[in-house]
């Protein structure tokens, strides 16, 4: 079925410049940008938020709104300049020849229309297909994107599907008319890591099946490594490096690409001996770009009088012009030089137990018919018999997919919910039944939280300084206004923000800066325990490195216990001392980081590790894709919560997995696994991630 009527590049962007026009000025969003996508090829477009990736995609779709204009260069699709096409020709091409998949699936779906009807519209409008053929085509594509019970799905509304299923429907919709070019704009950011792995696998398979060329926009270098043939790195509106995956990952020739790799935790990175290196400074605003090289002010190799003069073109690294870089000094830089280590940080000694949970349960009772109420009640078992302890100066990571009960557990700990059963001991005090409004100030200031999205947690009408001072007032800290102001300034120093930020409003701060204010506020009352709920997942990789490092440093200084909730296992491996893996309300594995990341695994941990995209060509990874979605906590499976998706189930005799919840097994060194597999089978497990073995 591949479209073979054209054999040149499917997409050819040449010296493209796009600007947005406001009343005050012209804001250049993309400058001198070139990239080619050949038939059947996948090209990754990588860079941090604000670098112009999505603007390029919107330029290809000719959808720049009334303020955006292409001010230079050209975009050719199958040899034809899109700018010279009529509105009607563009309408025909969009959706049938070029399709785009967005980050947020619900933005592309009509909530009031059944899935089948939405899918059938595409070939009926673009190809004049009749209703019966369109239905069969929809059924075929929904089967292709590996959705269970395709007929039921076609008769469902979008809200009846999970996020992963919605995203698959959006992919199905894009594939309905077999486009020649598929643009994917961060298509998996909102999905769990196991669902992401399945969706990425799916996109690769479908690309081969339909012969579709792809432009894959992402900030996740590991995902690009797994899905693309070539890569283009963007910084501040320009392409700074282009080449094959191997060229750019193994023989990078631009300081920004190098800096990006240094700020992501790869397997084997050690937080104390080899901390992540954050990129210094901030991303320039489009109307405040420096002269010469845009990356100059943040670059380790910057040379005054040379790097800050005039326009810097792309240069060829090799004779075949397959690998290019926008750096004047790429031949002079020693790319293999080892990283100069900062001071090796010593980790604070892990102290006494500060927090203990004993058989904690949290159940919710909901009406079986939620819309009309009444009728029978159903119980949602959000947390099932959680038991663990956390010590002073320790980082305990809590890992699992959405719906596994991580956030419920955090709410009970914070006092936003009370426990159904079991105990939570903070020091020697039981707090499981005390809601937050009845907790004394000391307890409230002892347990603080840093949230996932810094935008939601700051008051938009209050200055940064005032928000921190307010926390100090609530915790009863400080002798008076002057004392509190001094403490607030010290907290800004602690999170490495300039003191003048005290007078700024949240809207004047970037995402990473807002997150630092959230951290400063959490530490205002000398918190003993900080619950960090996905604190870096909304941030760019270079900012993630800085915020992660900051949390570690404050922990060293204040001996804080950090409960780090995350689904990003790369950061978990880098940060944590111990890891607790949760699935559907149960703790399925608990141990030190080394124990959890090495066999024997709980079968769910094994699948989680396999799903993590790793931006390293020397890593060999076992390939395990989980079938199906996480069951609902309202209707959990019988027996082991993981048995519906487990690849080891057939190794347990007598259907035990479907009948009984497994007991918690103690392996060597306090390593716990909740699984029916016998010791012999556990011992046979092989490592999922092997470092230093070239990927096949």
C-alpha cells in the first residue's frame, strides 16, 4: 500500500524562516532551518520547549494563524512548494497526504461523537468512500493500532477510553487515508512509560506497513533513538546539528548536543561521584537572541570576537555531507575529553526511621452509577496494605503507572485524605486519622510537597517573595516581618534563584524557576519529609538536571527524607537509595535501587525497565511490550493484580495467579517481591538493561 508515485524527498524544508508579528515587533521563531525527509524514513526533531520544533510542524501544515508568516525559504512536499498551493489544494493534502498527531489526544477528538463516526469521516470526506467501506476501513485501522474489541471501541465515546487508547485512536485517524507524511508532535508525553513503549512500537510497525515517512518531534532523546533513522537538533529557532542517529549520538559535533547529553541520567551515572551537569544560564527569548551563535552565552567553548560575530552557517562534518553542525570551532574541540568533575559530593549518612507505614489501606466508596447516584455502591481499593519505612537523609522512589495509587498514598500522608485502615507513624506520632486542618503546625511543616506542575501551585497575583513569607507566617517561623524577609531571601539563595526574584510575579518566571519557588516554599518550615510528586516531568531536560541536583543538595544540607514519586526510571535510578514499585494499589517490589534494577525482578518491574527509552547506543535492552491496559481499581482482577498482563503467568502451576493474591516474599538483603514465581524461576531471570553492549 505504500505510495510510490514520487521518489524524491517527501518533505524538503530549505532555509526556512518563520516570524510572528505583534503590534510592537517581529519575533523570529525559526531561522535558516533545513531538513529533508526521504520516503519511508523517520526523522527526529529534538530540542527543548521554545526552540521552534512545533512552529516548523505548523509551517508544514500551513497553519501559522494570523500572526505567523513564512518570511524566507521554502517547504516542499513531494517537490511542490506548499506556499504556492491554493487553499483548496492545501485542504486536500492536509489529512489525506500529510497527517499530524498532537501531544494531547483529546484536542483532536470530538467528545460528543462516537469514535467510529469520527474515523469514518476521514475517508468519506477525503476519498469519497461510502459508509460501509469507511466502516470496514475504520475497523481495520483500529485493529492495526492493537486496540482490544475494535467493534466496541468504534461504538464508544472518547471519554470512555483511557489516555493510551485515545492516543491510539488519534494515530488510527491519522492513518485512515494512508498519508505519505506523518508529523508526530510529542505524541507520548502524556502517557505512562509502558503505554508509551507500546505506542512507539506501534508507530514503527505502522510506518513500515504503510511506507509512511515520519517527522517525530520530541524532547526525549531516548525515544528518538528508538524510533528514528536520522536526527536534527534544534536550539533557539535554528538547526544546530543534523545527521544519522549513530553520527549524532556517538560522534556529536555541537556543544549544545553535548550539553543535552550531559544533563540526562544514563545507566551507570552516579549522583554523588558523577552528578548531572545542567546547562548554565537560560534559554534566550526570541527577540533577545545574542549576536553570532545563539548558544554562545551558555557554551563552554565560547570565544569572544569570533563566536559572537555575524551569521553562522551549517558546516559539513564529513565529505558526504551526511553530518552537519552549526559550530565554528567543531574541528578544534576535543569531543572525547572526559568531563571535568565538580567536587565529588558525599552523601549524608542515612539516619533513623522518620516515617513508618504499617498495613495502610485506602478505600473509596463510589456509587456504581456515578452519574445518577443511588443504587449499589462499589469500593475502589486505591491502596492495599502498604508497609514500608523511610529514614533520615534517604531518597525513597515510588514508581508505577497512573492509577497505581502513588498519589493517593501521598494524599493520605499529607492529611488531604484519611486512611481506611493501618498506621502512619511520623516519628512516634500516629497521623493516619488526622486530616490536615486538624494537624498541628509542626506536623504540617514536617511533611511538605512539591507538585508536578509548578504553574498550578503558585498564586498568580502574589509576588514570589510574598508567597514564601506567607508559608513562614503559617508555620510560625521568624520573629517578625524583617526576620521572615531575611529567611525568605536565604531560601531563594538555597534554591539558587537571584534575590531580586522576590519582587517578581510568577508569570515572569520560566517553568524551572517556578519549580524552584515551589521547592523553596516546601523547605520554608525545615520539612523533615518532602514528597516530590513528579517534580521534574513538566520541565526540559537541562532544567531537570538543575532541579534534581538542587533537591539532592538541599537533602544533603538538611538531612531531609525525600519521597520521590515518578514514572521516569532513569531519574529514579540516578536519584534514589531505595525503590518501591506499585501496581494497582499493591507494593509489588521494594528494595535498594541496585536490587530493583537487577534480576530477579517482579514481572511488572521487568516490563517497566524494558519500556524506558535510553539515549545511549551502547545499551542493549530486552524487549518486553505489555499487552492491554491497566485494569480499573473499581474492578480489579482476581488473584494477583498483575496476572492479566504477565508474561510469566504460565510458569506458575494450577492457575494460582488467578486465584490468590501472592504473599510478600523476602529475598536476600530485605528485597521484597509480591509474586507466586518459585525461587528457581526468579533465579533464571536475565538483566533487562546491559550497559556497554552495543544494541543490536
